[in-house]
C-alpha cells in the first residue's frame, strides 16, 4: 500500500487523533517509541502534546504518511537542534509505521521522506536518531543509509531486568 508523505502538514483534530492512534498501535505491537505495552490513546496523548507544542514553537517539524483513505499510517518528527554549534543536523524522533505495513517498504519510504525533508531545510547536513537495542532496529536504519556512531549499553530500562542499549545513528545528507 503506497503512502503519500507530507512535510509540515496542517495540524487538525484528524491528524492529532491519527498520530495518537498510530502511536498506540505501534507501542502495543512492541514498537520502540517511548512506551511499553499495554498503552491506550490516553497514555499517549500527553507525550503527543509535547511534540505538538514543540511544532507550534518552531522546534519540531513533522513528516506524515497517509494511505489512500487519508489515514495516518506513518510519521516521524524532526527536532531542530538549537545548540549553536550543532544547528547543521536534526534529530529524527518518534519514527513510526503502522504494524500491518511493516516489512512492506513503508519504513524505508518514511526514512526517504525524512531525509528529503531534512535536505529541504537550510544548512542541514545530517539526520541523527537513536534506537533501542535488542530489536534489530539498527540493521533497518543501516539499510536506509544510517551509520552507527555510538552505543550506550543498558541505557534503556524496558522493565526490571530488561535493559537495552541506546544506539546512536547518523545519516549524512551530502
């Protein structure tokens, strides 16, 4: 199912609800997007509000992928780096693809849309992200052109006795 990607879409109730539902579905399917299952839309909303506030303040940008029916099926937030020595790269945060689309090219298409969006920003030379170890995500991002540039062992505590590496990845845009 091909997705249509939009950079900086209009934020309306349908988009907010679509992202909240996607984030809930991805989290409950075991996705590494800041929560562990089970979660509800109500659990997700406060974190989504933080992202939306950052967008309203001009600190975050959004790439969203919709299906032919207009449903939000993929998204990623780009956080502009405000440190004066690091404004030449952006962070990709909360990268999500609907569970039923995973393994069908939607993730790669999302990451291409993220890179294209970043290339369109003045002075941006790279995209940086982190991912949770133990799920093979670093292999997916490597297949999208990202290089592992750092790893903090056991930095993410998913549950007592279940600590995962925090893996830093970088995509140069030149």
